[in-house]
């Protein structure tokens, strides 16, 4: 194997490793986004319950 071939192989290995890391980070990001959405929904529902609001009330306020 020539020096250039070794460099190419090394770079390909590094790329593969980074791609795996990226996949892991993307999975973590999706998990965090899902948890945030659940928490946001919980807060919204609690607010609606405390203020006796229906979904129609909220949508009406948003649409103006």
C-alpha cells in the first residue's frame, strides 16, 4: 500500500467514525426534541385546564 493509499484509507476510516457519531447525535437530538414537545404540551394542557379553555378557545386566540 502506498502512502497515498494509506492516507485515503485513514481518512475513510475517520469519515466513517464521524458519520457514526453524527448518527448518534441526530438520534439524541430527536429524543430531546420529543421530550421538549411532550413538556410543552403538558404545560399547555395545564394552562388550558387552569383557565377553563378549550382547544377551540386557544385556536381562536391564535388565529385572532
